[in-house]
C-alpha cells in the first residue's frame, strides 16, 4: 500500500509559488461596501485571486467571522494570501481615490 502524501510534500516549492503569486498582481483593487455574507466574501477572494487583483478593500459592516466554514471552503485558502485591508472611515476611501481610479 502506498503512503499518502500531503500537498506540501508533493509541491516542495509551495513557498516559492506563493511568493510568485503575491508579487505578480495587476494594479487593480476592489473596494467592497457592506459585504457581510461569508459565502460572498469567499467567492470574492477566489475571483480576486483568479484575476490577480492587487488588493481588496473592505469597508463598512464586514463579516466578523473570518474562520466561518463557508468562507474557508469557498475561498479555498485564497483569503490567506490575497492582500486585503479593512477600512473603518470614509476618509480612508478618500485617500484611496488619490491612488486608484474608481469605476
């Protein structure tokens, strides 16, 4: 009977791959307002990873349960390496408008 291996054992270069993913991002960011459903947040992280967005900004009542099973399952661990930041004040969004063009 063969020994079961883990993903990390199969892909010994996982740290190098994650470093490559983090450094090769497009200069676009996503600003989300009042997204509280864990399923939606998980989906957004996966989509952001697929298109290699630079960062996700979460503003206003964002889910407080980051260890929710649905979020973890749907995000497929992308929430661990897709850059994101929680924003609490509207003034922070104003400063982001200097760095990004909102569409």
